C-alpha cells in the first residue's frame, strides 16, 4: 500500500510539473508571437486551459485509488 501511495505522489508531482512547464512555454510563446492587443486574451486562454487540464488530471488521479 505504501509503495502505491509513493508512486502516485511522484506521478502527481511529475504531471503537475510538466503541465506547469508547458504553461510557461505557451505563455512565453504568446508574449513573443501575438500582437500586443491579443496578448492578454491569449494568456487568459492559456491559463484557463491549464486550470481545466489540472482538474482533469486531478480527477484521473483520484480515480486511480
């Protein structure tokens, strides 16, 4: 039981870190690629997608128990 819990914790940390890294890369890409008037909308959309992705990952991890 303990091994499974530790494995799940590392999986959660890895997935969360990966999603944060992807979000940072997307935000930097939006800053560089989008015109000034679209940057805030692009960043808001990226953050919204990040929140949804983290929620879906969280639901999947809860189902793994």
